C-alpha cells in the first residue's frame, strides 16, 4: 500500500499515526545504519533492520539493483525514496506528505522485487490430480440448495448469482431501478377428523396462499398476498362424515387482497432524488401491511395504515450497542377480540391504532418492548384501551434458552373497564444435540382478561402444539385466552438429520377464580406432530391430539396434510 498525507484534514487525521510510526522506523534505521548523507546519484544503501538484529545486505555504493532505501520493522517492509534524499529532513518530509511511502507485509507480492502491479498471489498449486469432491468436503460437504422457483418470474430474479445488466436510472443514479416480478406461494390440502367437544366432522379442506411481489429497486417494492379459496376462516372443503357434516362440497372464495402495501427506504429514495448518498436509513411501509410482533403473540394481522423504523441505532450514554425503534399506526382492519359490535362479532373498522415497539440488544440478551393504543370512533366512540408488552430472551450457562414475555392491557371497552395481565415463559434445554434434540417446557399465568394488541387468536397460541389450530380444518386446541388460568406445555422436538420433525407434548390449562372468558374447567391434552419434506417442493404433515375436558365432552383430532410450495 502507498501512504501519502496530502489531502483533506479527515484523511490526514486517519493516517497521522501510521505515518509517524513509519517515519520513526525509517529515521531509526538511517541513524543505526550509519549511512552517509546525500550519496551520489545512482548509489544505493540496502540494509535490513529486524526486531532481533541489524544486518547489512551490501555496502553503500555497491548495489546494482534497487535505488531505494528499505527498512524492515517487525514483519513489515517499508520502502522510501531513492538515495539522494537527505536523512536530515527525510522524516519531516514524510510527515508533511511530500514523500510517498510504500508498505508491504514481508513476502507479499511487490515486497521482494515482485512486480508491484501484481496485487494477487499465484493460483493454488495441486500436487495430485484435482479432486472436486475434496474441495466440497472443506465446507463440511455442504452444497448449494436449489429451492423451487416461482412459476411466474419476470425481470431480475431473486436469490440468483452471476452477471446482472446495469440498472436503470429512472429513480436516480444512486437508487437504480431493478424491476422484478415474482408470483409464489403454497397449496395446502388436508383430510381430517375433528371432534370439538362432541361436534365431530370428517372433511377434506384446501387453501392456496399466493404472494405477488414487484421489486422496484434494491429497497423498494410493492407486495400483495391473496387467499382465493377461503372466506374469512371458512375454507373450501368437502364434509363427508361426522354428526356435524353437511355432506356437501363448500366452495369458499375471496379475491380481495389480504395484504397490499408499498415498502421502501427514505434514505435510498433521497439518494436517488438528490444524487447524494444519504447518511441515514429510514425504512417505511404504507398500505394494508402485516404487523407481526412478539413472535406473533402480541400482533399477527394485516392492518391498514403505515409504519416507520429507526434501524440499527446505538447509544454510548445508555451503553446500547444495537437497537431498533418502530412507530406504527392503522385506521382500518384492526382485529382485536375485545372490540365487538352489537351482534357480538369483532368490529375491525371503527377503531384507530397507534403504537411503538423497540428491539434492543442489552444485558447479554435480547429485549422486545412495545406500547399500543386502541381508540374507538363512530359506534365505538369512548373506547380507549392501552396495551403494553416486554420480553427478555437469553441463553443461560449454555444449558437453558429462555424467553420471558409480559403482556398487559387496561382501559374501557364496550362501556366496561377491562384489565388483563399475562406472563409467558418459554424454555428449551440445550441437549447434547442442540440443533436437533430440543426438550422444552413453556409456562403461563393470566389474570383478568389479557388480550393481544392485534390478532384473531389468544395470547397462548404459541405455548405448545396443543394450543394451535391448523387454520384449515378446525383442528381442536386448548383454550388460549389466558383469562384467570395458569398452565403450560412439556414437550420434546427431534429433527433427526434436519430432514424431518417429530414433536410429542403434554399440556394443561388450569382455571382459578372466576374466568371472564375462555375455560371454566381444567383442560389437559396430549399432542403429536410429524413433518417430512418429500422434495424441496412437497411436504407431508400429520397431527393428532386428545384433550381431556372436565365437565364437558372430550375433544380429539387427527389430520394428514400435503403441502406444495411454488
């Protein structure tokens, strides 16, 4: 590399220390070598100075080759200008930037007489015949995974490599237009027999999820999501058995988008518009966008509004190395189980939502926190409910991974003062096979009427597989409201060689006091799940559960699903 101190103050500040060190090394070498000042033109003094000894490669005036003085300092080679420069002012001239200096690691190309323009080492030399398989083994035998490509893919493809055409400058030279349209998704079909507390149905049900993604630049896109074979929570199906079956084919459809939003970065848009690189990142989204917070427990729904994030911030004052803050708001499509119309159904179009959430790396772990406010309008005028949440995730002594989540809500809903509080503790033991064998124990306690901010499900849906329905056939699940209840799930997940999954679990819900909603009597369950990818596009899954419900008929379910990704 070549050092030269001329330039702006910022550049000089970065190089001052390096130049001073090099200058001292050069000055020390000249003094110790006893070189005569101002030798004749064409003469050269070549000496090697290392940390352990001083050697003279050739006497002054006898070298035939390099017209430069060289000094070795540790494992670095420093080259200074040809002889003829007075050593009396050489150091000062280096510091003033009048003399360029070249520095190489010893043995690097250019350091020992190699071509200075050759900045690359020679290609690898193989003594034996080249073994391609052996080169793959260096990386643990891993090879590229070729996922199924979208059936419709126009313009620049995603997750590909190779040479790309130059981007268009429609949005500016510093925010190139890179158009690419992709249509992808999955198709799920399941056959199931479900008995929900005496109401049993055997059916075949299907659904299709379709994502349409239009990439514009490296940071801007328009995205839409469709579920054409369902209407709300009713899926296209044929009910062929059970006391609750209608023995008919039910075709459900909805062609309206479930999400439709634009997202981008104001910093990139600013750079394209002005031709100057922005010193900030400010991602945002507007439209019908998905809000997913606290692993989907606190928020998991599409809302109509906008969001803005302050990403990758840090604070020396608070000793925070990394944190993000996101502000969000919505004015329609806000699903909250506490906001009901006169018919007792969720009213999602007469409330406004405002909120902020933060993600923080701190205290040797990861913190999530947030606040949300629901404000009623029109028929819901007077509704005002506050939601707060916080979570802390950390691995303890390489033995236990824990996430502790706290949720609270308080305010007025439908003319009543509603309060709720819940704590969920998610734990997994780190076994001798930490990536594939995962024992887990999740616990919860809820008081009052705890509720998520935005979700059609309850707060407990992620406690275990016995608390999950399948969003397809009405698979039975334990009460997930957390209203005056405590309980949890104990389970074991095994992933074999990361090529299949099996989960077995025991779960419990135990009411206390007077539950405001949800379970009034104890519930217990045993659950099973198995998943196997047949190819990278096809996957099969089987689930079974049996739930013991006191003071009520038991629930049970068994299902088999085939999923095709496209």
